[in-house]
C-alpha cells in the first residue's frame, strides 16, 4: 500500500461501532442479571 495519507474515519467509525455494540451487550447483560439473580433481590432493603 503506497498511501501517504491516513483515512482516520476508516478506523474511528468501525471502532466506534464495536465499542457501542460491546457497551450495549454489557448493559443488556447487567439488566438480565439484575432481573434474574435471586441473591441480589434478597440483599436489598425493602422500601
């Protein structure tokens, strides 16, 4: 490859898409764990 210029968007946009995908899966996993795990519900004080 003899390109003397670096197309920054060819790294930033795919990297941002990967970051957002991993972040979304993390949030979904946390929400599922909070909804399903019975040990977390018993440790919380009742209000």
